[in-house]
C-alpha cells in the first residue's frame, strides 16, 4: 500500500516537470523557426551572416552614439546642478542681505522715532519758554508803566504827599530791583530759547540724514528683491532644463536597453550560425575585410592569461615576428575611448574600441585589456563582452594563412601586398 502511494506521488511530481520540458521544447522550436534575417535571405547563407553582422555593427554604432549623448547629458546635468547650487547660494546671500537691510531699517526707524520724540520735547520746551517769556514781558510792561509813572513825580508832589513818601520810595526801590531781575530772567530765557532752537535745528538735520539713509536702504532692499526674483527665475529655468535632461537621459537609456536586447539576439544568432556552419570559416587564401577567420580563444596557459585577442599591424617586410607589430593601431586604424567599460582598483581603464580606417577584428562590444606591449612592440590585447568563442573577423583584406603557436593556440595572419601591411590575430580557438 505504501509503495503504491509513493508511486502516485512520484507521478504527480513528474507532471509539472513534463509541462516545463514541453514548454521549453516548444519555445526552442519557435526560436529556431524565427530568423533575424529578412525573408528574402536564406537563414543558412553567408549573406544572412553578413546581414546579422551589419545589424550588429549598426547597433554598436547606435549604442556608441547613445553613450556619447548620455555622457553629454550627464555633463549637462552636472553643469546645471552646479549652476543651481551656485544660484541657491546667491539666493541665500540675497536673503541675508534682505534680512540685514530690514534689520538696519528697523534700527533707523527706532532712532528716527527717538529723535522725533526728542524734537517734540524740545519744541514743547521752546513753547513753554515762549510762554514764560511772554508772561515775563507782560509783567515787565506793567512794571515799566509803574516805573514810568513814578519817574515823573516832582519835589513839590513829594513834599505835599509826604505821608506817602516812604511808600513811594519802597515801591520805586522794588521796581528797580524787579527790573534788574526781569532783565536777568529774560536774558536767561532768551539764551535758553536760542539754545533750544539750535538743538532743534541740529536734530532736524540729523533726522533728515537718517531719513535719507533709511530711504537709501529701502531702495537697496527693493533692488535686492528684484535680484532675488531674477535669481529665482534663473533657478526655475535651470531646474526645467535639468528635468528635461533627465527625461532625455531616461529616454536614451530606454533605447539603449532595447538595443542591447536586440544586440543579444543578434549575437546569439551569429553564434548559432557559427556553431552550425563552422566549416565555412576561412582558413587560407584571399579574404575580404570582415570575413570570419576564427573564434576568440586564449585559455589560460603559458601563452595567454585568459580569453583575449592579441592584435597587431605591421609592415610585411619588417622582419619582426608576426605578433609584434610596429604600427600603432591608434594611428588612424582603430579608436580607443574616451569612454570605458570599467576601471580597476589600480586605475586601469578598459576603454571601448571603435573602428576607424579598419574594422574591429572582434564581434560585439570590444574593450581594451592591454595597450601597447613593450616598445617597439605596438600590438594590443582586446576582448569581446560576448566572451569566449566570439567571432574574429579580418580587419582588412589580404591573403590569409594560419598557424599554431608553441602553446597549441591557433593564430592567423593576413598580408596585403598592395598596401604592404600585415595584420596578425593570436589566441584563436
């Protein structure tokens, strides 16, 4: 009973496995039936392979342009971010200037108010002094009248009115004393009034000067406010440009991702073709530029540190070993960087390689793993991101022959008597 139950469980477990196998089998058949070449080309023809390679080349160029645009956008964003930061700093400074102006205006307002109160007190003191002067002047006028009256009393009147003589003398003496006091008081009050008027005039001048300074500060504050508005407008403009650049960057990244998916499909199709038509690879004789001449090898051994292509350009009559190369590949033949795939901890940059006057001798996205070897050896080591087994192509036309190095790796050499140049390809499978 237990054995029968176990068999039932085993069969139930096989059902999903069978379904998955059927799904992947059907998917593989669908992919096999689909061809990335146009319908008018035979999927097994060399023309289909050339078409796939051309599509890959176009995609590589498109990706290179997109990466350059992405760098431009990154630089633009960095520049805009720096400008926005600078404007923010300027806005912060204008805010401080506005706050400082407001504080100074408030201080001047307090000083002006205090001075206006002082002027009011002085005006009140002047008014009070004027009232005192008027009052004293009235008293003086009355006493002058009295003095004037007693001044004209003759000796006969004094004799006839001898009973009032003592009173007249006392009053005359009083009038003389009060007259001197009135003169002294009027002098003091006049001096005080003159001093108060001078102080009022001085305070009024100071008040006018403070008012002028405050007016200047208010005008300056208005200018700062205008400046702040202009800075805010500039910041809004830069922020808009930054957001547009970020949108464009996202759009470019989306296109780049789509291209990379296409690139992966094309690479897979090329590799599939090579796997199925390996006997069609050129081994000797005349080959044209772009002809498939082998696959990337270079397993770690005494001649190689790992998968890569050792490539060189030389003169046919140089007398050097084929792998040396006296001609600089960067002298108009291939182009290095300035963009790179990765930077190691030591600072070495794995620059992307692009074609110039010759085609890149590797498929896919190609990077530099070693620059010029020990001079005068100017050969380079390059690697395809498609990895081990990536197709190797003739960088220029000529007569092809192959050989085996001491480690058992295959190498290829192409010589063109018309140009007098020789290209060498080492570490093939």
